[in-house]
């Protein structure tokens, strides 16, 4: 009978593994090390007539094989859990093999002795009731309803200070009560890694102030925090404390496994994962992110604070009031706006969903969200995501090209003055009516969370990818308008096609400037292009960049065909594999009235190089 700790056992490499897995499940760990023990245990019970047999199996029937099929685990506390291991037993009876499943009960403890073989009974496939279920990697299976319970448990056990009234929860106190110290180091060059959890003493790679690598020894039970968070480490420390409380069994299992194969337990961000391992790590990160928020903003004290704040308003609060509420909760509990907003929604105030919505590099205009709007949908979309949809969906392309919808402040909105504020023929924002009637004028997008290569670090959230817009058909009036516009473009196209010169690009540039009655000086003001560049365009000398051609076309407000014609004559084209080019395409389609300088500002906000250099006073002239 197995009554000792697994670390005292000699493990054997599984010959059926083609490659050592980076993370091992406890069921696989049992198959690897204990199949023989389970088989011997069941055989001994059968030999002593203590094994319950299925109908038709004689007591003297031989058992030829025992395999471990599955395991179901129920958490007792941070250090132990109950085990229900499903085994398949093969009997040889009257010249035939007969199989029966059995459930072997046991328990596992990190701090004391474990007994894997406490009892066995026939398993009929029925659900095994578990109070605090763990998955195969020993990660707790928690519904969102249980997050508050886990947060309350951690606070009661590790936070001796009062927290029934609104106050900042000190993560350092929780870590100290858990027996962990905090150490500050530069953990990465790009600042992405905010914290690390060190269960066992080990050498860790960090960086000095000049970006040079150095290896330092870190003692066990240490939380490493990036230097950039010094005096702002509260959320990171609490995040790691949640990992300590909920995921100690997971780490202990991986430590046993690494010790067995002769490798030190790696830092989690050094892993390469299979799909099941990614799911396991993403589940741990989701738990740590969410429960951290519940710890920092306890249910009762936060609810009271929200109610007290809302009682100040005799009428229905407006957008600025909701912003004030989010800022108040953020400041009271020392959390980010994002965390405060999420917690307010969780506590029953979904009306703040359209306030402080972050998109790309800043917050978009506030808007109202109807009460039945699905939680996995959004009206706000970064231009990069719009670009991807535009590339993938022909229906969405048709919708955009129809000019029925335009991209305004992170929204795909109906192109109507009822919904869009226009200044100098440019779209500048949503009307107040649109902000309160989003379902009437804006397209909603479904958020699809993709699987990520999570690392065991603080604050890494799911990235979002959007569902493709389905089926959109133009009505008769829209089709007629498109045909009229196409006829006008075709007329000018024929004129251009008759131009036969040594420099077709130069002739086309001169032709468009004359047609639009624009001088070189005016073109400089509208486009931001220099006089030398414009001279080269007019003469067709040199090879202009794609951005130069686009700036010229936008400055003269040329139609898509003429833009394509000039690009062909200049020998430049869009590359669908270039993120910047995808953004260019999307801007040209969704922001048809934007001038060059507005586009330049937008590109800079998105992290791309502007098409042309900014010039003093030219923005006003361009408008």
C-alpha cells in the first residue's frame, strides 16, 4: 500500500513519450509512476476475495491487466486533496477477456503522508460528487460565483487588519502572513514581466540598469517584483498571493515532475506549451486576475461605497457622473480604472460599460449600452481589428465601400448627420443622440478570445479578436448611387488612358492637379509634401514612396480608381502582410473625408510613421 510521499519514490521515464511534456497532469503522473502499484493493490484484493466483482465473473478468474483511465480530484485545502482514480481491470474468464472499471479512493498531502489506496469499488460511470473540484493539473475549477468566496477566504486567513470598511488592501501584509518576502529587480528589458513567484530557491536571470543580463540567487518563498512597480506593487503582489493560495498544488506537482526527470523547475515564461497546457495556464491567470480584483475591492465595502456615491444624484447619473464613480472607486481602493470599472459591473451596475472605454491609445467617447447587450460584445473597435475584418470579409468590404458606415472614434457608425458630428466636411465624433442609441446606429462586434502562450506573470490579459460581419446587401438606391459615381470615374479614366508620354506618372500628376485646380503651393499646404518632392512627382523623376502617392491622392481627394492608377504608374502597391499597409487601406476606406494631417496624427497614435512631415499652419489651410 502506498503510504509515503511521492518524492520519496524512484520514478521511471515513460518509454511511450516521444517528447517530455513541459507540464504534466497528475493523472499522467500516476500512470507514469503508480500503474504497477494500483494493479498490485487490485490483484491483492481479488486474491483475498475482497474485490467486488461484476455479474458473471468467477472469484477465481485471473486478472490479466490493470490500467489507469482517468482521475478526479477534490481539494481539501492548499496542501492536500482527495483522489478518485478510475482503473480499467481486464479479467480472463472461460477463454474470453472481460473488462470492468473500478474507482480507487485515496488522498494526497504535500506536508504529511499520502495514502493513494484507501478503498476500491466498481465504477459505473456515474458522476463523482466533488465539493472543491480540481482539474487534471490540480488547478481549482471555480465558477465566477466562487471568486468572492475565495477572496474572502484569503482575506480572513492572511489579512489580520480590518477590511469591512472602504480601504486599501495591503498586499505586502498578505504576502508576509503567507511567509513570503518581496524583492525588486528588473525582470525584463521591455517591462512586460511585472512579477515572478519563486517557490523554491533557484538562480534567476534579471537585468541591470544598462540592460545587461545577470544571474542572481533567489531564496525560496520570494515574490520578485519589477523595479518599475516599486511603491506601486500592490496589485502585482496580491496577484502572486492568489497563485500561492490556489495553485500551490499545481506547482508542487510540476516540481516533483522536474525533479524526477533531472531538470530544475523552470520559470514559467520559459515554457513551450501544448493546447491543454495553455488552457491550464490561462485558467490560472484568469483566476489570479479576477480574484485579485475581488480581494482589493471586497463585495460589501465596495457595494456600500457605490451606493453611497450614487445616492448623491437625485436624477439619473450621466456619463460624467459614471466617470466620477469609476475614479472614486479607483482612488478609494488604489486600483486601476479598468479594475474599478470591471468590479462595478460585477457588483450590479452594468450601465458603466460604455464609460472609459479604452481603444488603441486612448479612451473613446462615452456611450450608453442597453441593458440586454451581451457581455461578450462591444461597439468599440481598434483600427487594427477593423483592418483584419476588412481583409477577411468581402461582405464587410462591400458595406464599407458603400459609404453607409464610417469609422468614427472607434465605432462603425451610420454615415448620417443624425449620428455623426461633422466639421469642415470631416467626421469628428458621435452626436449625443448616437451616444444614447448605439444599437440604432453602430455595428456591434462579438469578442472572441484566442488562446495565448501565457506566462506565469502578473497582469497578462486575453487579447481580443473579432467575429466576421455576416451578410450585408446594398439596397436599390445605394446601387444606383454607386453606378452614377462609377460612370463619372469611367469618363475621367478614359481621358487618362489616352495620355501617352515618356513619364505617365508625371503627366497623370499634372493632369489631376489641373483638373482639381490646385497649384504646387496649395498642394504643399494640403499634403505636407515638400517642394522638391512635388517637383519630382510632376516630372516623374525618381521612384516615389507609397506614402507619398497616398498623401497626394488624399490631398486632392481622388477616387479609388485614380489612386490605383497613380500607384501602378509609380510602381508601388499595398502589401497585405504589412500591418501598416493594412491600416492605410482601412483608413482610406473608413475615413474618406480625413485630410493628410488628420491621418498623420492617427498613424502616430497607432504607432506608425506618418505619411508626411507636419508643417506649421498647414492643418488649417488643408481644412
